[in-house]
């Protein structure tokens, strides 16, 4: 089964409080995106598509060359993450049967996690990673008043990578684009097609670097792994 990976990295650093794209910030003296892309350099992956801002393509080429990253295509992103992933999907090679989608700002995933989701996706059309919610979650209204408290045992915090059969995820994104619908993740678009989505165990270490505090945590996790 041919496997393609789409890594959207066309975001901004608003919550990071920096003008620089957060994917280009250094983690252990390497850009975050370099850590992320390098994890997918395994024999099970046939194609890596990196989705970037048009104005950042030259810098991305430099990173790819400097860190000898395996990237098969650079694709321009859209105004939103969803549009960026859709742009990437339309460039996936015709030979691919399975597509993984992973946040460029999640550099701490492991190759074991990637292999595990690929294995699960061979027998399921849609597979996503997640971890059990540790905190109590409250649903509130526009006045910040609690409406209800969901059963925490049935809640999962969803991460990436997420894996889908290519025809299914392309259909889901195309439908969302035609109807002007924007979901919070790729799986939510598949759910709109009434297709089952399987959740497998992710990792609490597989954090998305969004704030300065996240970057500090990522540094500590990486340092601990290298001991």
C-alpha cells in the first residue's frame, strides 16, 4: 500500500507571540519543521508533501537542503489549515492509497506512532490518534455559564497524525469545500460523510507547539529522550 504524508506548515505564530512562523522556531538547534518531517523518513512512507506559504518557499528549500530532509513536493498553502491540506491532497500521487495528515508543529511524535497508525489504517478507512482527557470539561454558553458537564470517560483529546484512505479523505475535503464548511480537524470532515472513524492511542508527549510554554515543554521532553 502506497502511503503519502501531508504536513501543513503554513501557519503563523500569533499565540507564540512571534512574527516568525512557529514551525521555523528552533528546537534543540533545529527548526521544529525539520524534526517533524524527519520522523516520516521511514520505509513505510512513499511520499512527503510539505504545505507552506508561497513567500516562505525559498526558506523552506534552505531548511530541506541544510537538514537533508526527504520532501517530495512543496505545495502552497491557503488562508486556513483546511484549505492548505486540501491543496496538498490535490497533489498526492495517483499511486497512493493511504494519506496521513500531520501538524507541522507536532515535532515529538515517534516513528513507532507512525507505523502503528499506518498498520491500523490498512484495515480501517479512517484512523486518528488521541489521548484521554485528564481535566473535567464544561460546556458553557455565550454568557460563560455552565450548560453541562460531559462524562470525562468518553472524551478524547485528538491529535495528529490522522490516516485515511485517499479516496475517502479527498471526497470529504471536496464536499466541505463545495459547501463552505470548515471543521476543526480532518476527521470531522469524514464524520460528515457518516463514515466510521477509529481512535487509537496517541501520546501526551505528542504536543502541538503553539505557545512559548509549549516550546519549553518540548525542549525538556527532547532532552529527556536523548539521555
